[in-house]
């Protein structure tokens, strides 16, 4: 099912949501009014039909909130996100629907179910339990009110971040150390001869990596860390209070306990042990890495205390001097078109796929491209996906993959072809240069494409288990594994070529790039640990949290002081975007991504037999089985953290 996004306007979005909700209301009304013994057809099938219709509407009418050019379209879509979210809260709280479901779940037909059908019943039972159907009426009423309020806060938080505008205004002289290709892409300032370094990643990251102007790196860091802080800090504070109260209603110690019960980790104590096994060794190694940065800083400035705004710059300087790797120079060998072609070639070979560009994308912006994914052996159409890769005002500001139409098996046995989208913010092409990706951006593209493959290759029967709907602390594993191919000399050498001369990337440069992979690895991993620990501390037992103290104490894990006067949690979108008490999942899932890739390393990094196994045993089942079951099936053994620790230079 493909939408024509060119015709989407505020009235279309309103109409689409109206129709979807009307369909849902009618279907649920028919479901609860059915008489006689409850059956799969009059109970679970109705719930599945509603889930499918709402998922399709999400891709058509709500997704534009993240990408639409027109501000009024984004605003209406966000308002409808809130409306739909509250409608879905109401659905789970309905007593008549719960009674109908409970009657079916307790019957003989439900008892005879197995595999994915049984899993669907179990998951709906969990949903109703989380909606408080086992609580007293007063507690349920409070839970419903709080859940609806959380929908409002989440939409407002993301809107504030997406619409926030700020910039560091500089002169040409201030841009020493930055290449002309970067400067030419900057937007002009209000005064003649000035430039705006915006809060977009293609502006911020190269500046922090390459500008020798420490004062300006400092100013940019302060601005970047304080995005939307005035509007979003109160929202975050209220959200934390609400989550703690919900945990109290369920009689558990904290929101982290409530959220983790259905994840691989199951509880925050397990996550604490996971971190405890990593932090001491990582901190020791990070201290050594920061000491090197501090010595370089002292040589340059006389100040021997490295700050957060020095980290990226001195990391880049070491890449240049110690490894002969200049990230901006390396980017000349990674024009976006060649990287995409290389990614398609690699995944086509390894996973048995074929990609076809779609000329008439009918997308929401002229820059957006669209592709079909086919099975290479049967030519079966498996999926469509969009690629929206360049920054623009009001657009989602980071990088993510979105499901627009999930894969599922229709009632006639056919499979609905899924549709998804990568939304990212890479460097835009100019009249003189294509979009050139730094190697970190190549990693990001491969990472997000891992999500696209997960969504595209799903053979789950039900919507609930498609579109990468696995345990939330496993969902990043199929994207983490993709990054490994970006560090393989034989893979990069296949597609990386200079955008001007066409010369392949020198083998020696690839070898130096790969050799530099471990540079400051502990520093960057401790950055991830700090994010995860902040998230856990915010959602730990106890009331009246001191957010500034939590920020300060968790930032100490990085080895750098907190930039004074900043509060980055106000623009940490994950906290209200689904990763609350779950950000640990990135590092947790990396363990399993590394473990899965260890099989490729043992049997061939481009081995189609291993790739076929991975496709069939991990990607295609999607969420229809527990993640540990998928891992055991693919690995042919129990999962292990040995590959992850080995990569970090830690003795398992």
C-alpha cells in the first residue's frame, strides 16, 4: 500500500484519522456486542483488524509530523498524534472490551492455540493488565488520566525539539580549520559576511571535530546542549512524576521496574549488573584516553583539563596525526550515492536481495528517494522504503527508521507488502559536490538500514510482531550488527571511491581507518553508559529527584565535567520517545549484535549461507518469538558477551 504524500494537507490528515478511528470504533462495537461463546474470529481477529488499520493510518497521516515541509501539516499531524494516542489509551481501558477478551482467553479455543497466535493472546492480556484491569476502580481512573497526560507530554516534547531553531553566528575568519566544502554549505547570517552554524548534525559535528577555536566549540556545545531547555525541562519533570506515580499504582518500586518487566533484562537489577561488569574496565581505559587529550590540549593552550567540547576535536587530531586519517578527507571517498549502492550490493549478496529504484516516489519532499526490495531468487516483491536523508527546518532532527505500513498476513493468506522510511540528516549536496559522508555517517546509514531490513523482511503473521516489534532491548541488535561491515577492509574497498577522480579508496587508508577504530573507544562507550545511567537514575525508586544532581553525577562517568549552565536531558528525545528506562538497550543490544556477527567472522563476513540463516532465523520471525530464542536458533548456542568484551579489549 503506497500513499501519495504529495496530496497530504491538514484536511487530508484530519479525514484519514477520522476514518481510522471510526473504523476502530465500529469494529470494537461489533466485537463487544457479539453473542454466544467467544471465538478467535469475533474477538482476536477484530483486535487485529483495528491494529492493522491504525498502523496504516499512522504511516499516512501521523508520520508527516516528522517530515512534512509545511508547518501547518506538521502541526495538524502532531495534534492528531495526541488524539490517536489518547484513543488507544481509551481502547485498552474499556471494560466491555476486556470482558470480551477475557471470555475468549479463558475458553477452550484459546487454550488450544500455539506459536504466534498464542503469543498474540498473551500480549493482549499484558496490555489489559498494564491498563490496570486488575486494579481498584479509583486507581484505574487515575491511571487512565495519567496515561492520557503522558501522550500529551510526549507529543509536546518532540514538537518543541523539532521546531527549535538556534545557531552559532561566525565570520569567515572564525571558520579556520573547516574545509571550503563545509563553509559553502552553511546558511548566511543576518549580517554580511557571517555564517550560521545551525543545530543540525551536519553543521555541529564537523565544527566540533575540526575547529581549533576552543571558545567557539565551547559556545556551540552550550547552545547544542540547551536546545529547547526552557520548554522541555518542565515537561520532563512532570513526566517523571507521572511515571513514578504509575509505578506506585502497580505496586512496584519504580518506573524502571514497571517498564522492564517485558524486556530481555526483566528488571533494573539485571541492567545494573550488566553495567557493573563494564564500567570499571571502561573507566580505567577512558581515563588513559582522556589523559592523552589533556596533554594535547595543554600543549596547545596551557590548560591541561579537557572539557566536553575538546573531546571530538582532539579525537580528530589524533586520527590525523597518529593514524593519518582526516575524517573530512575520508569523506571524499564516501559520496552518498556510492555508499547506498555499496550497501545494496553487500546486503543483496549476503541476504539474497535485489533493490530497484522507484522513479515516481510521490514523496513528501523532492529530495526523498524510494526503492523496492525483491527476493533475489524468486523476484518476489518484499517491501518498499523511502530515504529522506538531508536536514531541513522542522524535520525530525536525528536519524531513525519509521514503519509506515507493517508486514502482516491478510485473512486470505497473502502478505501485505511493508513500507518504511529512513529519516536522517546528512550533509546536503551542492552544485559542485555530492553529499559526502564522514565514516561515522556511513555507520549511521548502515545502522538505520538494519532497522529497514528488519521491518522489510518480516514474515510475522500479526501486526503486533512486525515492524521490528521485538523486545525493546533487542530492537537495536539488527541495526548494531550492520555497523560491523563498515569496518571491513574488503567491504569498504568494494564501493568507496573519490567523488572527483573516481579512484578507489587507497587500501592503506582503509587499513589506517580500520586501525583507528579503537581510538578513544572507551571514551565514547562511557558516553553511552552515562546516557543509560542518567535514564535509569531518572526512573529509579524515590520521589522528588534532583535532576541537576543526577545529571552531574552521571556525567562524571564520562570523565568530563558537565558543561556549566546546560541541561541536555531537555533535548534527549529518547526519554519521551519510547526508550525511557530503556536506553541501556543500545549497549545491551550491541552485545547481541556483536555476538551474531561473530558467526559471520567465523564463517565469512559476506557468506550468503550465514546471511540466509540470519534472515530466516532473526529478521523474518521478527517479534513472533522471544529474542533469546532467535539468538539461540541463529548462533546454535547460548548467547555470549565475549565478542563484545573482546572488541573493547576487556578480558571476558
